[in-house]
C-alpha cells in the first residue's frame, strides 16, 4: 500500500453549480482507497455558505481537466502513482463528466473554513474504495457569488498493481 496526495490550486475559482474541481481515476490494475478530500479558500474577501461533496463519477464520454495535477509521494522510495488526475480551471473542468453518481459525502460549508471530507477509519485507514478504472472527485454544488483563490486536494492509497 502506497500513500499519495494530488492537489490543484486555482487562481479565481468561479464555476457553475455542479462542476467538478478535482477528479482521480483508479488505475486498471489497482484499487484506490480515499483518505480525505479538501477544498480550501485561500483568500477571505467574501464570506458565504457553499455546498460541496465527494462523488463517484460515471463517465461515458471524454473527460478533460484544465490541468493534470501532480501527485506527491508520502514515502521516499515508493513507486510513482499510476492514478490519473483531472484538475479544474477558474470555470471548472474543461469537460465535465456525463453524470455524477450519488455522493459519498455532501456538506454545506462556510467558504472561509472550506470543505473537508474525512471518511471514518476502516481497516486501519481511509474510507471508500475505488475499484479499478473507477473515478471520484470533489464537486462544488453551488456557484460562489464571486471568484476566490482555491486549493483542492485528495489524499489516497494505491493497493495492488
């Protein structure tokens, strides 16, 4: 089991409601266990209540992010991650998933505090498991009234391969 973090920083996040912010795709020969998912507000110009969640994704067409966020290893000497990442730009994903499945987590939150999904500990660590080639990610359900500097991250473990 190897632990990783992927993150994307967005200069002026202002997507339409329901847009994806950061999505990961499990490799075809591994499962991925989600440790946590976070959406931070890096500035504090405007306070408002937003709504976000961590969702599994059903993709039947092409998916494209505005960036391919890097993946950092937690342990020196671990192999590079083979997870595929899709990061949003200021207006959300370049191409949104064709459909989102039911949320693994969904919360209203103050944008000053940010959204944080911490699944309950199970089998010593982490939360839900993504099967091979399955996708999941952070989705902002309400559009902010003004753009804000944001950072999204997903911590995960690869098992198998």
